[in-house]
């Protein structure tokens, strides 16, 4: 069983920055694709950014050029650097570990709140 623990959320003004961290309890980054999702009130959970085991990255169009996903395999930690934050970025952000095979378990963190407001 792998546990994912997010941190780094909070309240920030528009145009500000935050860095989210997700620490995994096991060494899974060489196998699992890691991702950040978010869910705003009344909306469906959506993929924000993803970093597969090969280190490539994918982003939602709404965050391209503003957010950067990265990982530190030695620390079993994945990060989401968020710059130029907008009020529409307000949501609960979740870390996710996607296995290479569907029969393997996938894992979610508990979520961290990000609020962008003046």
C-alpha cells in the first residue's frame, strides 16, 4: 500500500505563486506515472499535469506556461510549481499515482486546498 501526502496549498493573491509537494511512501516513480488533478466546487476533477516514469510532462491547456511538474526520485516526491495564479485555479489539488497496468492499484492523496483571491 502506497500513501501519498500533499502539502503546500494555501491562500495566495492573483499573480502569486505556490509550490505543491506530494511525498510517496514507497519508491514508485520509476514505474508509476504521477499526476496532479484538481477539483473546484461544483465541477468534475480534472487533470492538471502529468509526469510519466520516463520524465516527460503533459499539461492541461489552461495551465501551460504557468505550471511546472517535476519529481525527485531520490526523495520520492513530485512537485507542482504554480506561477501567475488566477482565481479560476482555486480548487482542491490531488496527487495521483497511475500504474502501468490497469490491474495494479492506483493511489490518491488526501488533497490540498489552493485558494486564489485578493
